[in-house]
C-alpha cells in the first residue's frame, strides 16, 4: 500500500554478477622458450546484498527503480593475475523488512537490526586459470575454466512497522485523534472512514524522560483477513507490536461484539496475534454520564476478558491512566 512517500511493499528484480573467465595464457619471455602455463583466475561476480538501515522508515526509494544488477567479475590474465571481483550492490531497507522470493513463494529472511547484511543473490565464482591444471603428464594445458553465471531473482520486499503499541479498531474509531493527543505525531484526522491510509508512528513521552512507540494502524473491517477493505494490507503491521490497544467508541451499538469481531480478524490472519498483551480503551467517553458508565462497566466485566478503561482524547480524560497501563504492560 502506498500513500505519498509511504511505501511498505515493493517488487524488485535482481541479478548478481557473472564470474570472470580463467586465463589460458602461456608464459612468454625473452630467452625463455617454453615458460609454461601462467593464466590467472577470473574474479568473483558481484553479490546483491540486503542491508538494514535504522534511518529508513519506508521503501519509497525503490518506487522508481526496481531492477538491480551487480558487476561482473573480470577475466584472469597472465602472470597468474586474478581478475577483479565484480561490484556488490547493497539494497538498504528499513528494520522490520521481510524478503520473499516471488517465484517460489518462499520467505527468505527478515532484517531486524541496523547494519545487518544478508546476501540474497550470490555472484558467480570466477573460473580457474590454466596453471591450476598443469601436471607431469600435461605440462602445457591450453584451457581454463569459464566463470559461473550469477543468479537472477524476483523479490518482494515487505515492511512491517516496528512499534511497542499498535492501535487496533474499526475505521473512524478515533485512533488518529488519540495518537495526535498522546504523541507529537500529526496524522490526518477527518470525520469519514479510512481517513488513515498509512501507518502513523508516534513517540509517547512517559515519566522520567522514558518513552515508547505507538502506531496508528489503518482501520480494520469485518472480513479484513480475507482481503476486504484495506485490512489485508495492514494486518501485517500489527504483527510487530508488543501490545495491542483496541480502541472502541463509547457510542458503538455493542462494544463487546466489536471487540470480538476485531479479535476474530486478527485470529484468522495469524493466530499467534492472540498471544500478545491486549488492552481495551473505550474512546469518546466524555459523552457518557456516571450512571451510563456504570451500566457499561457491568456489561463489560461479563463480556470482555481483558483490562479496559474509559478515555476521551478531546477532553483529555483517562490519558495518563492509559499511559500508565501501557507502560506497566510493556515493562512487566
């Protein structure tokens, strides 16, 4: 999914370099009639290497270039001179990027650390020169090995947002508003569904100069795991979060049912998501009076098996309590 400069998956075509040919040269020198074989080895072809870069947060730099070719190894030459290796090509990606082979469907690896390097296509080995093949019975071999061809692959680079807390909820549940209040992030906020078309990250400042990262994930709808709405594109971003904060508006017809639907979509996409710590926040609770809030608490105590609290982003109600709960869950 892309919006503006945010690109979280891209397909690329890569080709590593061919190995250089070995040389079949025979030594020639004044006053040396038969110098024997002295052909050098060919150089290695260039690798295609994926490298993690903590300063990148999107795959936008692959938007206008998707074909990458490493350099070929140079051929061997006389005096047993080995050809130069081909130039390696580095593809820098943000942390949390998963690399898949689109031809086989195999997930190759995942980049999670800054500076981490993985060779995704090895350059071909250089051929051996003829001096390797001399023997008492074959003192002047006039042949050498050719270089080995490089590899060619089609890859899918898929980024998963790295955050401590992920906001989960239906479209227009108030996730972007909460993120704008609790962090310094400035997400797009409007009164219509799917206002958010990309994950937004924000740093939540806590007591004593401590902080944690919160991500506003675009809204999930029923059937998202099957690809309805935009859910299919964004459910993967929730996989990286340590804590899932379910945001459900106080004016929902049935809060526990909404929670069950959201939980079911996560389960269908990846059952391991249910192992994450969960917290439910009832947003827009400034609309509720004390009596109505008590009635809702009685129902929620029966229907929801995880901690919950009432908040209002606009009225700044329960925000500090929410920070405290999230911090405690993250640092248990």
